C-alpha cells in the first residue's frame, strides 16, 4: 500500500480510517465516542460520519484528553496560534 504524502491525504476520514490511525477496532471507536473519550467533532456527508484529520492530529499531540478537557485545550491552542477554535 503506497504511503500518502500530507498534501494527498484527505481532510476528512471515516470511522474505519480513524480506527486504523489509532490502531483499534471500529467497535472501540464507537465505545470511545459513546463514553466521551474520543471528543472529535463529527461531520455528516452523504450518510457518512467523517472526522477531521487535522483535529485528530491535534488531539493526539495534546495527549488525547477526554471531551471534558478537549474543548478547553483546543481553545487555548487556537488562542495561542491566533485563530478561532471551531
């Protein structure tokens, strides 16, 4: 399987790719979302649930905090970089 360069990587990924990136199963992804351990914003497009690859990277870099802390971490990071958290 060829490795994608960052420029070629899709901006949004589905749950299967999210599970692959985190090296867990899709059932674990569902459980992490349900329990608030995976606080990534979900987008709906054509009946698919998609996740931001950028947010995933930021969440991992922040130490994978639970939802209760992730929004605060994102706001602090956005303020530090001069952009709005979304």
